């Protein structure tokens, strides 16, 4: 079986339908901040940190890859 590689290095932001697909395929939840509505993830393959947020104006979720130096 061929291993699927993550695309973390190629994207800094994902929106809409791609968010849930990328989470299901590559990310693992690491925490949540109820005050800000953010959910934090780490890639199961490369360890890259991601944040899921909601664009309230368009009511669509988006993922943003965080800088690794800020991930504590």
C-alpha cells in the first residue's frame, strides 16, 4: 500500500470543504480554545501545527498553518 504524504509544506491556509477533508486525512486535534473558537491540530505525518477557525462573515471554516517557532 502506498503511503500518502501530507501537503503541509505547500499550503498555509485552506478554506471550505478542503478543511474537513484535510483534518480527516492528516490532522490530529491537540486542543481547543472556547473563548476564541479556535481548535488546534498537529499533522500526524510531519507534526506541523494548524489552527481551525470560523470566518463569521462567510460562515465557512478555515485552517491556518502556524509557525512552528510559536508552537509551545
